[in-house]
């Protein structure tokens, strides 16, 4: 664990390779025993980085990619934006979704994930979202505990997720967002 502060900033194109490394290492660590090992072993940093570069800048600013740096090194990544399955509510805002959050496994439990999540929550609150949703593997107890400590809880949503013919169920977590200093919903 490092005592150096975590700096959160928006991801830039040159971060794609490092973000892919963090994501793939994160999957291999967090999902070991929850997904087929052959699937995890087949994940490719090069392919993931190429996909990230190809998608970079899409979404008209609605999708926000953040990176966490410590001592100038990217050590974590998160991505959030509009909830993918939101029904038209007529207010143009809807719910936000945390699509992904990964920390270099060597930096786990050092405040990096918390800093990324806090920044994502703050940005979604400022944007006027009333709540933030996320999907987490049902068997990922470490992640579920992390989200619960941040005020998220299961809201009853469940989704089947199939990985190479193996069912890996996900549960949806939600958190109400409030404007800083008001305690009121946006």
C-alpha cells in the first residue's frame, strides 16, 4: 500500500493499453473460480486495448472513462454513463450506471477503487441523476462488500450471464444520489 495520494482524471487515448492491462488482470483475479479458467486465460490485453482505442471518444461525452494515478502511474480505471436499460422517463436524465471499475490487483485495498467510485458518484450527482446502478457477479463477495460500504445495495434485479456455457449470474445494486450539502435528491 502506498501513502501517496490518488489523482483521478479523465482517461486519454494513450491510457488504453494500461487500462486494458488493469482490466484483464482484474478479471483474472476477481473472477477466478467464478468463471471458466479457460475463458479467463484466453483474455488478451492487446485485443482489449485495440477495442478501447477503437471505441475511445464515442458516446458524445455521455460515457465517462476515468483513471486513477498514483505517483504518475495509472493504477485503476472506471467507466460510467447513462443506465443502459433505462426506460424513457420523460425527464431526459434517468439513472446512471457504473459500467466498470477495476484496480491493479497489486493496488487493491489501497483506496484507489474508493477514489474512483467517489468521483463517479460525484459526477453522476452533479449531472442530475437520481440514482446510480451497477451489475455485480452474484458470487463476487469482495465486490459486493465494497459496493455495500459505499451505500449500494441489491434492488432485486437479476440477470443471467453466460460465459462459455457456464451460468454466472449477476445482481443489480443501486444507490440514491443526493446533491452535496443538501441531503436532497437532485
